[in-house]
C-alpha cells in the first residue's frame, strides 16, 4: 500500500528534507581537493543535529555514518573514511537523510572537486536533468511507470546508462516505503499516483555500462567496468497538478 500523507505530515517531511537540502548546500564549498570523506561526514552530522534533526542513515541496517560519499566509479553508499581523500577532478556524490518529528527527508547531489573532465561534467548534467525529467512526469493521475520511463528516456537519449540494481522509493514515516521507483520502465504501467503520496526519486547513471559490484565493505556499490557514476535525489510530494519538491533548499 502506498500511504497518503496529510498536509501536516508533509510539512514535517518538508522540515526534514530542508535540513538535508541545507546541509548538502553547506557541504558544497567543502568538496575540494584534500578534504577527507570523514571530514565531510563529521560536518554533516554536526549540522544535521544543530538544525534539530537526527541523521537517518546512521545505524540504518548497520550503515555506520550520516553521509554516503561516493567518488567517481562509486555509485552509492560510499562509507566515509579519514583515509579517503578527495582529489582534483573527482566527482563526489553526497547522499543524506534526516528525521524530524518522526518523518524522513532524503536527497543527493553529485559535485565536482576542482576541474573535472568534459565527460564527467556531461554525466553530472545529464543525471541532474534526468531527475528533472522524472519530476516533470509526477502528478496525480499519472502512473509510476511514466516517471520511471521519463528518467530512462532522458538518460539514454543523452548517452548514459541507467543503474538497475538500486531504485528510488516511497518515503515518510520510514526511509524506505512503498513503492520502489526504478529509473527505467514503461509509461502507462504501475500504480496510479495520488496527491499526498511522498516519493524519493533518485536516478543513478553511469558513463559506461551500468552493471554494479558491491565492494567487500558490504556497502560501496561501484560500476563493474569502473566507469564514472552520478546520483541526484529529491524527496517530493505528489500534488494535483505536479509535485512539491520538499528537499528544495
Ligand atoms: N538515498 C539512499 C536510499 O534511499 C541511501 C540510503 S543508504 C543507507 O536508499 F543505508 F546508508 F542509509
Ligand atoms: Co533515497
């Protein structure tokens, strides 16, 4: 069952999602050559708590940090470490969730550390825009497959490969609720969206092939061919005529 949230519940989700958006924005200037991924995580955890929220990922299924930091061929779920140093030309995906008043927000961005290659830049732009394409397909009465299809079509027309092992998800009282939201699919299929449904839409795209390998830390998902990957995510509420982006800064 896909839960419908009340306006008051959506406002709690907006508070949680705004904390995520604000902290991701504040992390942006820190993503520079020389910073460690542990430093990014520590900043994120401190800011989330200062803003009155609780980190959503810390302890989730045993995940050990507040932030996921996934660099270059790492797609998602990179674990921060004091030994992992960001280098010039890296693309750095930051993914974070927060909880306020029992409601969750979740968002992700991919940022450039210094000057990145032209293909890396294109990958980031296409991934960001594929999220926009998905969001543009969200409205009451649309089918979930319309959203999945819109992301896939934009990504593939622009030469990128869609990761299939990970999906977006419903979100609200829990980080992951129904439905699961693949970034590929067929228009006109799947559940019909209704106003008040709350969704985390999160395309993950690769420059090469999209096959995934999980490293032996049990978390870090990398592209099997070592090609670059990018990830953008917003938490949104379905409205009668579109969507309300709860994780807009
Ligand atoms: N945004 C991702 C997701 O929704 C990250 C959660 S992974 C975690 O699945 F385990 F670290 F929490
Ligand atoms: Co998510």
